[in-house]
């Protein structure tokens, strides 16, 4: 299974739109648009999971930088989510709380 990152999405794009777009290349397991926790609005990117790696590669190659809903899509294999919470290595921000 391949997870595909789809960026620069129009804020009008729905998960059904993504499913339809990628289904032209093969079986889509899921399509998810990432939304803002507070407002519920699209953040302009999402992820598509495809069962067949070959079909996913073809979709990535064909759809990257193509125009969809008046936006040039960014399409590539998704990278694993980082667990570093944005602070890099070492101790957590603020240092140790144990002062005694």
C-alpha cells in the first residue's frame, strides 16, 4: 500500500473529489483532506492511500504539477510523520522542571 501526499489543493476540494481523481488510476483505499482543528476548514492538503504501488506511482507521475480546480497540484509519496514535535533534539522546551 502506498500513501500519497496531495498538496496545493483548492479549499473547495472534497474527499470525494480526491477519491474520484485517483480512482482513475486504480483502487483507492482512502482519501483524507486535512482540516484545521478549530475552524474545520481545509488546510489545503490531504492524503490518498492506494492498494497497488505501481498504480500509485503512475498517479503520482501523471498528477504532479497538473492543474486541478485552478491549482497546480503537488503530488508525491508521503513521508512518515515525524515525532520530534518541532523542537529538534535534546530536552523538551523549557528544560527540566525538577529544581531540587
